[in-house]
């Protein structure tokens, strides 16, 4: 891999990491705002605690579902970009990790027999 390809790879990783972090922070802020809004509804008497809790829980559930969908979308885009940049996918890295682990155990067994 050339220096330029490594630089591009690093830039792509940083971009997706920043996107993911920003998305997570935005989702958390939104959940906090929903909770605050629901609390204000109850304080003002605009809604009962049960009504407000149902509305708040529904909104937060939708936010979490959206966050999960966004996570899957970003994972798919990252996998596609990794392929373009000739980076190993998460699955490939995990497969290699398992293979190395198996080989390490075999080496340890052989070393134990030799001693």
C-alpha cells in the first residue's frame, strides 16, 4: 500500500469516526431534550404523568430505532469504503483474529509437548 493510499485510508477512518461520534452525541442530546420537554409538560399540567411518560417513551424508542438504523447504514458505507480502499472488513479482521487464536493454541500445545 502506498503512502497516499494509507493517507486516504486514515482520512476515511477519521471521517467515519467523526460522523459516528457526532451522530451519537446528537441522538443523546435529542433524548435529553425529549425528557426535558416531557417534564415541562407535566409541570405545566399540560399532560398527566402517564400521558407524558407514554409520549416520551415513544419518542425515545423512535430515536433509538433511528440510531440503530443509522448505525447499520454507516456500517454498510464503511464496509463499502473499506473495500474501495483495500482495507480489510470487520468480518475479515475477526476471521483472522480467530485463526491466529487457533494457531496460537496449537503452538502452545506443540511447545508443551517439546518441553
